[in-house]
C-alpha cells in the first residue's frame, strides 16, 4: 500500500472505531488527545493497527508514536 | 443500593464476592444458570457428584503460592488431601517419569532419568520460582527449547501442563510457569465434590449480608454520566450498584454494553475478535466397587513426544490425563476417575447448531468412540480399565459452551499470545471507572490464575473506596 492509501484507510478506520469526526485527524495532531486515549484504550489503537495491517507496535516503540504522521510512518515501514 | 454487583458466579466472581463481603461491602452476585460455580460446579449422576473443572490445586502449604489467598477466602478449611510425593506421573512412548513435590526433589527425580540435563533442570526450577510480568513477552516453547537440549525431557516437563493450552507459537512463559510451579511446591486434592468450594464462597457472601441469585441472566448494562448505573436481567429485574464486576467472557460482556456511549467500537472489536483457547473432552468414569485401588497422583500419557503439537492432531486421541477422585467412604478403592484430552472447536463443527440433549445419535457415537480411545490410552497405566467401568459420562467443548457460556467451549478462556502481550493480557480496569473485569480470560487461567486476578480486581475497588 502507498502512504496515501494507508492514510486514507487508517483515518477512516480510527474515526469509525473511536467514534470521532475524521476531520479532526491531521498529520501533526496529537494521537492521544484526538482519539481521547487513556492507558486502557491505547491498547485498542494497537489492536486496530495489528488487525488491519499485521503490524504490531511494540511496548518499546509506543512512546515514539505521538502524532498521526508518526503512526503513518510506523505502519508504512513495518507493513508486510 | 448494592456496593458491588457481580455478573457471573464462576470461581473469580465468587472469590471477588467473598473478599469484598468480608471487607464490609454489600455484594450481589447474578448468575444466569440454575446453579452457581461455573467451572467449579459439580453435577450429580447415579448418586455420585462429578466435578466440571476441579482436579487438583497447588501451593496450599504455609509459605507457598496459594496459602494466604485460600486462607483469606476461608478455603483452607476444606478437606484438602496432600497428594503422593510423586504427584504427577508422565508416560511418553511407554517410558515412565515422575514429578516430585518440592523443587529440589523435582530436580533430583528427573535428574536420575536425565543425568546429562541436571544443570538445565536446576536452571528451569530456578526460573519457575522467579517468574515476572516480563515473562508475558517470552515464548514458553522457545525458552524450553533453549534450556533443554534433550527433546524428550522438554516434552516430559511440559506433559503435565495439559491443564493449559500448549501452543508453541503463542503460549507465554508467564502462563506456562504459573500452570506448573505451584503444583511442584505441593499438590492437593479435595476430598468430596467441588461444590464445597462454591458453597463455602457463597456462604461467606451470604453471612456478610450479600446475595447470590441464580436464574438471573444479565442482558444489558445501563450507563449514566460515564459510569455503569444498573444491570437489567432477562426476568425484568433491574439492580443498581456502585461498582460492577464482570466474571463472564469479555466478548459476552460487550453484548451487554451495546447501549453504553463510553464503550467505543474499538474496545468491543478487540474483545470480540480475540481468539479463544481450545476445549477439552472429558470422560468421567464410575468404576465398579472394589475394582481399582485409589492412587493419589495424576498420570499424563502420550503416545509420543509431541506434547506441544498434539492438540491439533489429537483425533484419534494421542494423549490423556488421568485424575482419580479421593474415596469418600473410607475405602481403599476409588469410584470415580476422570480422563481428559484436548479437543479443538473444529471437532465440534457438525453439532454447533445443536443444544444440550438434542445433539443426535451421531454425537453420542462420537463421544462414545472418543471415550473408548481415552480408556484405551489409560490402559497403559491401568490394565483392564475397560472392564472396570460401570458408567461413563462425557463432556465436550459444546458442553462448556452451553452450560458455562464459554464461546467455542474454550477451557482456558481467551488465548494469551507472547508476541502480542499488550493485546492479549487484559487490565482488570475498563474505560468505565466502576466496571471491572475478572475471570480466566483476563490474565491467567486455572484456580491459581483466577484467584490472583480476583485479588487484583478487588484491590481496584478497595483502592477507589479508600480514595473517596
């Protein structure tokens, strides 16, 4: 998948699953605040990325993903 | 109003109920079926009680893993009987091995059979005693392969772990170790039926003014201002509480939360898409009077050293656990013997649309054939067993699904995956601050795992109460 395809797909998916307006998702927006994630629902984000792309975000790498752009980068680099 | 409402009365639900009732909280437990206990319940056939999931418990002696927990729950008062010093026997390909109680005796015993692996056995025993949460990310099979160069020994040490789902790719060392370690400390059987455990916990709840209601299947939960406010039962009754604990399968809980705005689709999807563990087939035998002397150890028999791959190729049966019931009449001879073997859900595919008592003749024949295979395997240890059987009652994953509400009849709850521990191990907390989880799907299965989880669940409530 191209980066553009990933962005379109994951944005729609996250908006649907976390029940927010898709327009709130921009590359530089902070993931935690935008998706209203806490330490418990953060796991749901990891679950979606794994189910959709087979990409598992490890515990060690989790703190480095703070914006949507960083999430797109991670999926693009690790997708199978 | 109740302080705590618990949905489901399996071991975890009742343990939470008893712990919180003893701490002075008003507890209400709602059970959908006609009797409490879940996997701990017994059923009566031909004048004898048969257990569903209780076979033996580890670590009950003072200073050991389960002693303080069972003491606090009042369960140490039950008639536990210590098993033989050689508590688990393993037969693989006709060769006989034994696990001894106490880590030193365990290493010494197997060290005689595998002198070239004595250091590895010592290292293994040390590791079992020092398991940490970091071992959720360690693959049990990889760890064992790196520790033991002798493949037969790897299979031997894993053989008694039939009480969890042995799966090479996924089983975390954390789970494998908790399945094995407390039994090495010491192993115990309950004299009499498992309902004693259930009755004791129910009694503790009721003595403190709490209630356990059967025929009270919760069908929905209502949220108000970010908290669960009430539970509605199929019979129309509505119950309010300050805290709610779910002791049902998380996927089933999600169906109760459909009208709750704080529970987003992402959470429901994660819980409903998670894989379940395999089920078990059990042949529960009533043995003719005086035909078989009681033995205070378990026996695990495998055709060949394929302990870790057998589950998926177990048709016909290639491995069986034999568990004897302590005689209750003072006799030297036993009346009841359980034979267990893993049974994946796909073996039930022909009958998934059927209900209890209406599965047809082909199902009966299937169960009879499987029971005969189990008995034939068990004859490696008990020659002539077939002739000793007076009655045989069978259960399959369908039984677990229909009586206990376990999706796909999974015997050990939701599968844990060392490659994705963040996703497969669950917090007892949820995004709703007054809704907590407990039971075998959350962290660890088995009596030890469920009890540890119940303590964790209750600590969240007592911490919250202390803060406010």
